[in-house]
């Protein structure tokens, strides 16, 4: 078993955000995006709505909630930070 911490565990989520950032800035500036792995789960008006959906769907799995904006801001993460390695 290996343990990852911090940004390392959310590498795919961060890459997904960056890959779709320009598109989201045009269609949904200021909203909160919920990302799990390489999937954009949804865009929400309120941060708390993004977290409610995340905890309902993913419980202890890692996910990312990020405000859609030009400047990179604090990334909100959930779940545990350990995962099974090969």
C-alpha cells in the first residue's frame, strides 16, 4: 500500500481543471466545479452545493471543488488521501 498526500493525490483532477478551464471561464465564470478523476461532475452556483453533491456521491474518495476563475485559488479536496498501489 502506498500513501499519497496533498496535490499528488489530485493530479488528474488538477489536469482536468486546467484542460477545461478556458471553456468553463466562458460558460460558467464564478461557479464551483466538482471534479472526480478526469470527470467534471457538475458546476454549481454555491460552494456548499458542490460539497453536498461530492459527499453524497464520493464519501471518502478524493475529489476536488474549485471556483472557476482566471487566477488559481485554493483547491478544496475531500476524501482520504491513501490509495492502493500495485
